[in-house]
C-alpha cells in the first residue's frame, strides 16, 4: 500500500520569492513519484516525475523536486515565484512503474502568489 | 491528436437519475482510469482498465459501473445518482515511457446531483 501526505493545504508566497511545496510518501516498494499542476477549471498537467535515474528532477515552468529516500520526501521548489504559478499542486505516487493500477494522490496544495 | 476527451463537461442530475460519462483517447494507450476529485480530498481512483476487456475496482467504486467499450473508450455509469456523487470526474490514460507509466488526463466533467 502507498500513501502521500502534502503538508499545507494552502501556501502563500510573494511574487519573486522561493516556492516550497512539501510532499512525503509511504510505499512498500521503490516509489515512482509525480507532481501535477491544476489551473482553475482545467485538468491535470504533469510537472515532473521521479524515475530513480536522478534524485534531483527538473520539470516544466522552472520547477524542480528532490527525492530524499531517508526522509521519504519529494518536495517541489521553484526559486522565484511568478503570478502565473498560482494553481493547485498534487503529489502522486505509483508503487510500480509498470503497473497499470493507477496513482495515489495527495490532497493537494493551493499555491497563492501575493503581488 | 486530441489526447483524452470527456463528455459532457457539465451535468446536473436529480437524485436517482442515471447517466453515463464518456471518455475517449486517441493515443493508442492500453490502460485507462476514472478518478473523482473532491475539495480537500485530492483525486481518488474509482475504476481502472489495464487493457481492453478488463476492468478493476479502485479506492472508491461503490455506486459506479464502468465499460471498456474498445481500446479507445472507457465509460463511467451512475445507475442511481446520489448527492454524495457530486464531484469533478477525470478520465486518464497511460503509457509506459522510459520504464515509467505516465498518465494523461482529460479536462474533467463537473457533475452536480441535487
């Protein structure tokens, strides 16, 4: 069984400030981890994914995430927030990279950008 | 290449009515999924279909049925809608790329049950 915990249902940062969205996972097998972004009234878009090839993963729109096995974490960061980053962010885990049995999502973090 | 499409985009039902949500993908993916999204709950898996001809229950299957009509289409049916089924429903399909299964999502169907 696997689970995902996202700390903070809402995170507010100033434009130009560092963005840090936290994700911790629990998995009985080596995890495959994802971050998705959802803009208002839209579907989910993949930001980045961890495949075990590298612990620091770069994604789209300047986001990156670092996999830390010892902390069971996969936090999402961006050095400088932009107003267009305001959205809902979801961390998700798949217990098997080849398995077809779906993703387990965290409850989401709503990112607010203050001008 | 439209990706994953869903119909309808919006629907209002009365308690006890039935309806089918349609999903289609044109990416030749074997696996397809239905999720529901509720405020503060993230996305939860309702049913999935690993390949044409197979379906399996996810985390929250009660009150739903699915049909994998062919490789492209995967429908979700509510036989007797309840207010607790008010939600946004997302369909997804997946493919293995670089040793990892990646999911692609449709735009969603916003369902209200009165």
